[in-house]
C-alpha cells in the first residue's frame, strides 16, 4: 500500500464504485461525486461499469477491458453456485484475483481513496491491501463484516465466525461464509480504513462485529439534490403515467418485485389485499419492473413504470404517488424513501434498519411494526387521507432539505476527508468517531 505524503487539503479524492449508474449504491456514490465537484473538490471516480458520460469517471477503456469487466461478476459467483438451496439474497465471495482497479486508482494519485459498493468481481478481498490510502469506506450493506452476505436475513452469525449461512441455505459449520469471514479477519487487520455508515442501524451492527470493533465508524447519510428531487403537481404526474387524477396511488419501488424476499413484496401484497377487502380502491405503481412475472396476479389496477434512470422521470414517478411504501425486512438507508420524501410524498415502512432515521412516525410518514401486515395497511390508509397526506408530505420535504441536501452531505464528507488525511500525513490523531446526523424519531414511536 502506498504511504506517500500529500499536501493537506490540496489532494484528490477518488471515489470507487462498481458502477456510476443503476442501483441505489451506485447512484449514491455518483451523487456524492457530483456534490464534491460542485463544492470545488478535485474528485475522480473509478468504476468497473460506466453508465454516464462524465469525463471525471474512469471506466474500462478498451473493448477487452469492458468484456473482462462484464465477466468478472458471473465468474465471482461460481463458488455460490455450489449451494443449490440458497435464498434470493445476494452473496459475494470476492475471490477473483488480478483486478486492474487498484492500479487504475494508483494512477490517479489520490490523497483520499473513498470506497463504496465494490462487488461483481470488481475487487477481491486481497485487493484492499493494494489500495492507496488513506481509505474511507462507505458501507451500503452488511458485506464488510459478514462472510459474504450483503444482508444476513436476521441470522447474526457473523458475530461468531459465520457458518451455516441462511443466505446460502447451508447446514455446514465450515462453509463459504466461514471462509469469507476468516479471510476478512486476516486481511482487515492489515488494512487501515475509516468506515462511514449511512444509517445508525448499520453503524450499530458494524460496532458489534469482531472484525470492525476497533474501527472508527462515522454516521453520514447519503445525499441528493433537493432541487432536482422536488414536488411536482400530483394530478399532472398521474396523467403522465396514464393514471386517473383522482385515483389513490401506492408506489412500490423494486427492481424485482417477487425475487428477493428481503424486499417484502409478499407483505405489501397482503397489506394491500386487506385494504381492498375493507373497501379501499387502490392503483399500484411498481417502480423498477416493466411487466409482471408469469403467474403473478394482482387484484387491483397496476402500472409497471419500468426501470427509470433519469432523475426527472423518477421525480415524476414519486410525485404520481399518494404514498410510497418500502416493506423491506432489512434495509440500510433506502434511496427510494429519501427521493420520495424530497418530492413531498409521505412514506410507509417497517420500523427496522435505517427507516427510523428517515421516517418520523406520525409526522412525515408511518413506521409499522416489523412484519405486521395489518399495521402496514393501517399506515397506508392514513397516508391516503388528503389533509394528512399533505401535511406529512410537507414535513417530509422539510426534512429532506435540512438533512440530506447534497451540499450538506458533501461538506460532511469533506470534513471527514480532512481529518483522515491529517492523521495519515502528519501521524496525529483525528477526532474520534462522530455521529454527524441524528434521527428525530421519538423513543416511544407513538403516533401523535
């Protein structure tokens, strides 16, 4: 690992992400990249798959490099294929060697290297030792302290060395998750990095990890442009998607509605069915899927909006909803909640993960009891009332502007970069871990 001194405050930040467009983690990383540049920071981004035309994003150049990048993900998944009983949750072994990414980062001469979601074969576990420091690493899920699971489905076996992985459907004490956990234990000990967790929940989980117990862990949320994500006239938005202006619309964001059990599509369907039986007329909007899977039946009008990448199209989709529901069983800090709230739309989710950081129960949305479909249905019904929905939406918008605007989030990261840079360059200790933002959730969670 390169330890070359750099002038304080005059260096370059290199963000590293599997992609700069597509999934939530990629969008969060690229938004930060844009936010830093807007604040005058010399920022570059290194990706394995480039989806934007941003000249400051460095991706594969030749046709051969692009082909190799496409195949590294499937090849990295080969060990997972030996577990036929695995669930739909993602498991990334990160075993594939000979990644060109560390050399690509080194060529940019960073003062700070900021890692984000770096899977699909982008980096092997051993590659962390080849990265130029100092390192900042934003965790978008649990992968850093499990044996390879991105979400552990509530198993918490990573506290004791993994094995019998629920995600892998494994009954073996010594399985692929055990191998991944042991590799992390050995490698993380030799790699100094500062961790950023977007939610207090993920930070609390990471602090319980034997692999990360001695690490500095900061809590900084993802950010977004609250000028781009802003309210749009609801009736006009509904018309744009072919929905009657007076229809009560519920938006569910998911790339694969019926694929990953963690996303809670089954819980949402039960909640909506309860509302249907009680006389509610609902029009469901599904964001991320272009059509229903064979055999998947809906008992109410449904519009599949497809996979939207454009910010203005996403703004139009959220604005067409009377309520956005994220029924996940596990979740870090859902971009979809943040985007919806910035658009002035009330949100409903379970009281799990990072959701309480975002939804202030009874003020800008509703936090249902975990896995309680009846309570989820109740929260949705409250948001379908015109006056309450308007008040909650306005409150949601205020929170988004005050806490998640990209200018605020970029400045928080700049402050962190300066502190870790000082420690790396001068050898002086930086301030201890800080929680740089707080949730307004009341301890009781009572609906006012």
